[in-house]
């Protein structure tokens, strides 16, 4: 079985490659994605995949660091969106089968959620 760090590295590699089949295979069916700054939450693999597939702009990511222990991992990444770079910190929880069951992502500045993803998220 892969370590939590290996799983998170595979997650980011699949995300950057836009390999949505491989990305989806790393997620639990009932994965929950939280964005505390915008108070948005996505439930389920299907909607989380769609959220990533539909994300606008020309974005790329670089993994700076991943650490993990047991079924938990955290990553520090640098995202470049339309030419501007921003860091993000993401916390991961894996289920008993090693699939990603929860993702909580933090960005450096508060922001309002962009329009166009209301069909995938709930606000809290």
C-alpha cells in the first residue's frame, strides 16, 4: 500500500497532467473538499472531478513539499494561474483503503469565490 505522501504526490502529478482518470482513482467516492476561506464545500468524487476539470485559466502547479504520517498528509504547492504565482497549503485524509477522503485547502489571502461553480459547491 502506498504511503499518504506517495498518494498526495500522485494526486498532484495527475492534477498537473490533467489526467482526470488517474486523479479520480485516487479519490474516495464520498470525498469532501473544503475551502475555508470561501466557505465552500464539495461532496463526492464526481463533483470534485468536475470542479477541477472546469477550473478556468491556464494554471500549473509545482509541489514544494509533502509530509505525512499514517493516513494524513499535508502539502505546500505553488500555483501559477494566468502568469501569477500563489502558494497553497493542503491537508489530506485517507480512508482505510488508502483513497483520499478529505481535502482541506488554504490560500494566503481571503477571496470571494469566482462565479460559475455554484452548481458544484455548497456554501457554509
